[in-house]
C-alpha cells in the first residue's frame, strides 16, 4: 500500500495507483497528515514531500511497522526527528531533507538495518556519527550535508558499509 500526496501523485512504479491521494482542501491547511494514516497498518510507502506541511514529525510515525519508504522532504517541520523512527525496521528509504529539524543524529536509526537510502541533509542535526550505525550494512547513499555534525568519522564505521557509494558530509563541522 502506498499513501502519497503532492506533486508526484498519480501512478506509482509498476502502474499501481497510490492508496489515497488527497486534494481538497489543499494539504497545506493540515498541520500534519490525516489521523487515518496511523491506522493503515500495512502501509509500505508514505510520501508526503513537497507539501508545505508544518508542525513536528509525530512519534506515532514509529507505529507504521511495515513502512519501507518514508519521504517527508521539503516541508516545514520543526523540532527533533522522533526516536520512534528506530522502530521502522523494514525501512529502506528515509528522506527528511529540510531545514528545521534539530536533534542529534539518531542512534535509533541503527535499528533500521534495511536502510539503503538516507537523506537527512539541510537540517540542524548535531553530534557525531555513532558507531552503532555500523549496523546499516545495506546503506548505499547517505546524505548528511549542510548540518552541524562534528567529530571524526571512524574507519570501522565506513568499513561496515560495503555497498556505500555516496556519502555526503560537506558543510558540517567535521
């Protein structure tokens, strides 16, 4: 199942229509997404990018245990990335590229061992890359540019990512 709202609405890859596409009223009038999303237990894709959504990313996002794709990029969310994202153990794509998120880089993301693509660029994320991220052995693209990350990058961390072909760390304090 896929729930998609925004400029990419329409047919999905493979010709499958999204589960639901909301149009009226404009989504920017919501402070977040419709309450019903939390009740779709088999939801695999949640694509809400480019919608001018605001508020915070709710902790309940971690209840979507079958989620494989979470795209919230280019919205106006503020505050921390909820630690409950660590509950999304089948997640393969995480895109929260937007200004406004301000927390330390999440050690909880280490539980998302199926992640292949992560874009957390252009936020105000702080801290260093925790060694627990060595569990992300399937990661291929990791975007963390334009944050406030600091510290060193441990060689053991990099060697645990054999499929990595793109690591973006520019415009940080590393």
